[in-house]
């Protein structure tokens, strides 16, 4: 596991959002800054973990999946599609409800075509409240999900999504917040 990611997670401050312990980190919040060395380290690990063979698109959710997917796109030459939090009303737009540990809302899929092979990349999975409805929407849209890679795993969302939807979600670093601080698990990538 990447030392820069581990170190930066251990240094992350914790804030409370109505009883939800939220860690503030460059990859999840852009605070204090996303260092190029950290991005390079993570992209190298995503490339090692992900099945990118024949992938047509890297797909991510705004906002914090964008730096990761952009850096991965520059390394692989695979275009990026961003799932937005804003309705555009374009033909074929698909609305997806989401509920995270601290918010709920809608996401909007545009620009993806039936039969495309995608790899989904995101910064964090906690409750699975974003990933689960997106995977159902991908199925409904006729997309082929070649792989799912999420950098940080917090909570039981990965296990729930895998169990409920019969998919494998790869994560690079598992963590938890205990007594107001980040604790890392050495498990790393999801068992497979």
C-alpha cells in the first residue's frame, strides 16, 4: 500500500456532521491540497488493481472522483465521463437517487452508450449509498462494468454492495474513525 496515502490518512482531521464522523482529506475534499506525488502513487495502484482491458470509459462521480479519474485517463488514454449532481435535460439523461452517510440527492448520467465497457473509479466508499444505485443504473443503461476501484474504504458499504449486488469492489486502503482519529486496516484490496 502506498505510503503517501497511509500517511495522509493518518494526518486527516475528523469533523462531526450530525453524528457522522467525517474525515477531511485531500482526495475526499481537496483540503489542504492534492499533491501530485499522492495522485501518481494512487493512479499506479489503481492501474495495478483494475482490469482496464477493452475499457471504453472511466466513469466517476463529481466532485472528488474527478482528479483521480483525470489522472488515470492521462496515464491510460481512456476518456472520462463524470456523473454530475446537476440535471441538464439532455436526451437519454438518467436520474439516480443517492443517500450517503451525511446527505441525500440526485445524480445524473449523461454521455454513456449501451454496451460500453466502463471502469468506475471513486475516492471513498462508506455506506455504499452512492455506488449501489449507480450500479443499478449502469445495468439499466446496458453498460458493462469491467471493474470498480475505490481508493478509500470506510464502514461497511463495500461489503453491503458486494453482497446485495453480486459485484466485486476493489479498494486500496481500508480505514475507520475511532475515538476521533483515523485508524488504518492493513487489509487493503478487497478479498477476491
